C-alpha cells in the first residue's frame, strides 16, 4: 500500500479506473461524432443543433471607384454629424462664433462630396451619396451617445457637451484627412491620388483650426502631453508627416477616476468600404 | 468606371518620377534654409514656429533624399531660395508669417502636382504625408499673419512652383 492507501500493484485501483473510464468516454464521443448520423452529412463538420444558413457577400475588390465611393460616404458622415451638432443649440454665448466654423466645415464637406461624385461620374462609375453605416455604427453613434447620453444603454450625458463636440469634430476631421492620405497608396491613377489629397489637405486644415480652438496659443501648435492624463494634447501640427495611426477621442461623463471614455477611430478598411454592390438606403 | 487595371503600380520611383521628385527635393532644401533665415529675424513665438516648421522641411528633404538615393538633388533650388531670401529674413512677424503662408500654400499646390504626375507608390505615399502637414503649417501661419477670416486660413489660391520659373 502507498501512503494514500491505494495498492498501485493491483490491476484495478481508483486511478486506473478513472483513466480507463475517461478514455472510454472520450473514444465513444469521438466515434459518435465521426459517425454518419443524420446530424453530420457527408463532407460537413459534425455539430450539435441547427445553424441557420448564411449568404456570403459578393466578392469585391477595393478598386478606385470603391475607394472614392468610400471617401464620399465619409464626407456624408461629417455632413450629417455637423447637422446634428448644429441642432443641439450648444453654440451660444462665447461659443457663438464656433457655429460659423461648423457651418463652413459642413459646406466644405458638401463641396468635397460633390467633387468626388463628379470624379466618379466622369469615370462612368456609380456614386454613393450617403453616410457610411459602419462608421456611424462604430464611431459616430457611440460618440453621440457619450455626449448626449443614452438611457437605454445606461450612458449618462456629458457634463461638457461643447468640449466633447469639438473633440469629436477634431477626431472626424483627422479621420477624413488620414483616409485620403491612406487611399493614396491604394488608388491606381496619379490624377485620382492628387484629387483625393487635394481634399485631404483641406481636412487637415480643418483639424488644425479645431486643434487651435481646443488648445489655443503657441503651446497648442506642436506636440505636447497632458500632465494629468499622460495622453497627447490636441495639436495643430502634431508631427512632421501625416499620421495614419489610430485617433483617440476622449468623450463623455468622466468616470470615478476622472477619465472620459476613449473612442479609437481608424480609417475605413476593407470591412467598411462602399463596394459596388452597396446601395444607399 | 474604367475597368480596374491588373498591373499594380510600381513601388519605387520610375525614371520620369525621379526628375519630378528631384525638383521637390531641391525646393524642400531651400525651404529649410529660408526658415533658418526667418528664425533669426522672428519674434519669440514666431521663432518657435519657424524652428518647428523648418525642422519639418528638413525631414521632408531627408526623406526625399532617402527615396531618391543617388539620384537625389545635390543642392537646394538656388533660384527659389534667391527669390525669397530677402522676404524670409526681414520684416515684422506678421509679414514674415505672411511670406511663409504664401510659400506653404505654393508648396501644397506643388506637391499636389507632383502627386498627380508620379506613378511609384512609395513616392506618392511620402508626398501625400507631406501635403497633409504643409496644409496644417499654412493654417497656423495664417493666424500669425493676422488672417482672421476662415477663408484666408482654409482656402488655397496659390499657384504651384514650376521648373521654368525656378530651375534647379
């Protein structure tokens, strides 16, 4: 007998019983799974329960037309967001002048969308004149929830809606600028790259104006860090080259630690493009 | 829209790209030198800006040199530098900022022209990342130049620089 009072030399003991029993159960399960029962038709993986049939999306490539349609959709995201923001009635008192800036930016985005649609039409493509649903779903709707609150989702409204609206606008303008810059590497024709970047450069100017409005003066021109949060401050010129990195936007009511929720935005990639089969609803 | 091409654009600058990028390189070298002149003439706040933006233009010149390798321009664009050195080295802060606002706007248009000409994607990506920031430079300089209207900050009616006016 060993210290546990089990006789290891015996042909049947508890450990051996468990090992043998476990192996038998595993083998039975495996054989059952491999069997040609009604739940495992030939050629399919065995599964338990019913799985609803799925329809795959059509195969599509990020062609020049798709890239320009996607860029147009982003312009409509900006237009719609600025419209909503203007309706909030936040731009009063000392912020009254900001309404003129927002109106000008909205008009610029309308002009950009029109210009892009013109390029697409000229090349006999099909325009896409509505907002990008994926961008709304991922970034803009959550951002507006954080600013305005959403009772159903248990999100409290921001204490500083005007500051948050400005931060969101800076995020969106930076996102647009980055998108055009990124798409230069994907567009096949030089003239389309120049047309895209001509718009992207204007989005960059928008971002610089907003950064100066949020963080004014000489300290807000170059890159700097917020000593409290350790995060970068908004800067009119954050670096020597246009970034393609993630855009962090802090919004909403601060939590117990005093931090706002950070929303990370990225340029529309393959799962967010306005492919030829996508239609405006 | 036109049927998508099945041939991917080249990554490296082509022969015809090189001549265009050489011009841009010479201009960026000259801009670095012009900002150095302005830094000596500028007031405290504008000096911070001219030093920062001058360093950016040096980074552009270095990146273009890296892209072009042995084909890089060997000197700044002398005719461009000569045309603007007096304005870049004297005047009030508002006048200096106005000069560089106009130059940055011209460079944005010049690089957009470069982007519309070159076929290599490495060069296109680099030039696009430069354009994006030069637009920001212009927006900041407009403030120092005393331009308050949004149109003066956001609109760019400048003409691109060309090799006929500013031969390397």
